[in-house]
């Protein structure tokens, strides 16, 4: 590349750089104007924001007081509930122990009743069945005697039953 061409090229690039710097400067001026406008609007809003901040502080203070009152009331309610729960637990324990004692008593009474009922059944069985057995035995004897007397004669060997044959 020769000297004049290089010089022209460098001039073009320097000109482009200068144009770019002018564009940047114009943009910075635009940004400055916009930020100034935003700053003026912010200053205009500042009194409103300060009043809003003050009312917010007051609201937060009132909320803290109310939360403290609610917390105090909730603690009192919880303490009362704990006391009631202790009383209910004692009452349930007492009722459970009483029910256990009553169940033991019921079991003893039931065992005694069952023993007495069984003894009564045995006594009735013995007092009723013993005479019935004796009467049955007497009736069997009378029947055998009547059968013997009704036959009149001795049975012959031809009339012997299988039970009688075993004894012959």
C-alpha cells in the first residue's frame, strides 16, 4: 500500500471515529435531559412519598400494638386451655381407674355367679337324675321279672338269642 492511500484510509477512519463520538455525545445529552426530567418528577413526588411513609409508620406502630395485644390474649387463652386440659386429664384418669375397679368387681361377681350356677346345675342334675336312674333300674327289674313270669316256661335252646348263645 502506498503512502497516500494509507493516509486517505486513516482519514476516513478518524472521521468515522469522530462521527461515533458525536453520536455518543448526543446520546449522553439526551440521557442527561431525561434524567433531569425524572429527577424533577421525583422531587415533585417526594412530599407525597414522605407523607405515605409517615402514615405507613403509624400503621406499622398500630399493627405492632395490636399484634402485642393479640399475642397477650392468645397466651392467656393457651394457658387457660392448658389448665383445662390438665383438669380433663385428671378427670379421665380418675374415671379410668374407677371403671377398672368396677370391671374387676363385675368380673368377680360374674365368676361367683357362674360358679353358683354351675353348682346349682350339678345339684339339680344329681337330685333329679339320681332318682330317675334308680326308678329306671327298678322299672327294668320289674320289666324283666314280668317278662320272666309272662313266659312261664324256660326257653328252649332253639329259641336262644345271640346274646344267650354266648353264655351257653
